[in-house]
């Protein structure tokens, strides 16, 4: 991780910094956290040349894998009904794909 990223994250992860729930807009700390997240989203969108509201932040890889696979599988534009995996895939991928078999 780049040192400047680690520093910015540390500022958001400590009680001395801007630690708050960005979904809690009822208080100033939540509002500050919300604006920090949205600024980061805009900055990343600019780097990726995409719309900020097209970016979704997840808590980790399992959640991101789930979101990607389910988004693909249940997309109205998806006309294919198969996802090919192998036994060497991560458990999060295999579990999500296995859940499709029961539909």
C-alpha cells in the first residue's frame, strides 16, 4: 500500500481522526465520514474514467465476488445460463455458484 493511502486510511480508522459511520448523517462526524467517502469515490471515478455512482465499495473480497457473480447471473441482459468454475476457485466463488444450482 502506498504510504499516503495508509496515512489517509489511518486517519479514518482511529477515534482521534474521522472515525464514524458514513451512513449516519444525523451527526457531524457521520456527515464528515460521508463526504470523505464520496470524495474518494469521485477521485477514483476520475482515475478510472467512469461515473462515481458506478463505483461500489465493499467490505472485502467475498462480498465483492458475491456482488459481481449475482449481478452477472441476475442481469436482465444476461442470456447465458452457465458460469464455469474450477475446483481451485476460492470458496466464496464456489459457494455462490453452487447456490445458483438450486434455482
